[in-house]
C-alpha cells in the first residue's frame, strides 16, 4: 500500500517521468515508487507530459499481458506483476471481456 505523503527526490521524479514515457501505466509507476497512481499522475503533469487516457492505459496493459503470455510467462506471474487475478489474465489473453478492468 502506498505510503501517505511520501517525499520524492528530483531523481525519483525523473525516473517516474522516464518510466511513463517508456510505456509504464500510472498504476505501474505508482507500484514501483510506492505512491498512488494519482501522485504519479501529478508528477508527470508537473513535468509537462501529457497523460494517456485510462482506456488507452488499459489497452496498453492488456497488450503487455498478451505479449508476456505469448513468450511463455505463467498466468500467475503475470497476475502478480499487474496485481490482477489469474482468472482476469486468462480472460485478457483469450480476448474475453476486454472492457472489464
């Protein structure tokens, strides 16, 4: 769980922006830095970077999940990485209910 009012260094902020520019979702950035996705978004916006829409982030995430499954990652490993259930990974990989988070 994110730490309330966690202080970020300028190096942390630069790494957050770089992660996001390289395709990480706000949620992934938040997890990596133990901050909320809202705080990650704020850091990115303060850096003058346009954020992607949540729908675009979900689409990107789902493609990453499919790519990982395609190269042989086990569903549980993928689920742990994205903090979703193994069943949800299966649904995404099979193309079922793509509109559900």
